């Protein structure tokens, strides 16, 4: 099945994939303006702010990408008891996302990343967050709520930003629940301790994260990437690694096979959120019944679209088809 045939078939299908997402929710806050002079107080640009936007980030950006593709979505995570958390839930509800498992933790603020943008250039990012693991009471409450949603889910996505929701205890308990229900789990990882993802179907690190998790100096070529990925596969006991390489495409690695998807964007404006786009696209296409190679090819085209835009963006079927028509290359592998 080709890319065009697969995408058009999904668009015509009456069945919308049902996807359960759990992980670190946050708000992406942008201040847009221009910078034409330096401050007399310090050698820094002065941003003349013209507008501001806020949009769901982290696991919320994964949700937005799934929504753009037409999935039915349930989200589980934490917010603070604050205005940012309420706005985050409001925006998700507007996209008809099931937010009944978004719990309030009054001990932490809603994670927010504020970016100061001069045109397409980021001058500064300010983070507001508290990096403590979810407490045991909220952990059990969230697990109980998500367990009730598993029966209807076609696939489960864990979006880890190392902000505390996907603690080792919570992650392993949720993966075991998914195994009992025979639900595949995809993980967008963070940090060095991948053992907490043991039992997942697929893990999606970028190349730098793969090197750090496997404790190697670097990954200079494809041969070393395959070797490093298989070392990690054996350690973590999952079926696949999908290694993203920013504007250079992605690689799919199992214990016995390797495929390279070499799509490159003609222009790279911003890699913010591109990993979320790949992750959401993979989840959607696998949940819709495509095989993993075709799912990776489509997700790679989605990433090429994402890096050509500024900020975290959701990618549509039309844009994926346009990218496929423009870039042409197919996967190579063995």
C-alpha cells in the first residue's frame, strides 16, 4: 500500500482510532514581536512585544496532533490549581478531548514554557515548573481512571517530559495494565533510566537521547546507530526503537531489521514539537491498522512539515500528502 492510498483510505474510513495518552501536560506560551535594539541596561536585545499566544504543550501537543488527524482522544496527567491549568483543560475540551483523567495537584504549578520570539527567532525561553514525582495518592487515582479507559483504546501513548507524571512506579504499573488488556504502548522517553519503559511495544528517542541512554560518547554513523539501538533494545525489552534525527528523518530498528527514512525538509525554521508530531503520527497510524514501516514513513513526512514551521504545530493529512509528493524517497533497509 502506497502513501497516497493509505492516507486517502484513512480519510474515508468511518472508524476513528481511539487513543489513550498519558504524560506531562504543559502550556506553550509565545510572546511575539520584533527586536531592533539592545538594552542600555545589559547587552541583550529589547523585544517589542506585539502579541501573545498559549497552546497545549508536552503531552498536550501530542493530543493536538492526534486531533488534527481525527483521532478520538483520552488524556491523563496533572495540572496545577492555577489559571494556566484551567486554560489548558479548556483548550483540550474545545477539541473534544476526554479530560476526566486530568487531575489537579495543588502542590505544583502547571508547567509553562514561555518563549520570546523576534520574528522566527527565539531570543529566550523561561520555564515555570516543579520536577517532583506524582504522589502516591494521585498515582493510584490516575491509574484507576486510566484503567477504565483501556478497553476502548486502540493504542496507548506515554509522553514523558520528565516533569513527574511518568514516575518509574506509575509507568511500570500502567504498562503492566496495558499488557493485561493486550494494548500496545508507545513511549516518547526522557531521561537516562529507560528500564521504567520495559515491556513497551515501541520507544521513540532522538539520536542524542539514544546515545545518553545507552551511555555512549556519540553516534557518528548508521552502523553505530544500529549497534547502539540494539544494545538498548536488549536492555529495555521492547520490540522497536524509532530514532528521530530532526530534519534528517528517522530510523526504525528492531533486533533483526533496520529501516532508514531519509526525508529532509527543504527549510528548517523550528524543531520545537517535531518529536511530538512524529510520536502522535506513529500512534495514530498504528492504531488505524497500518504496518509499522508505513506508519514510520507517514510519520516522517509529518515531521518534515513540522520542522518547516515555527512553534509546535499540528500536521494534517493534506500536508503529509504534499510532503510525500515533494520529497519522494522511500525507506531503505535490511
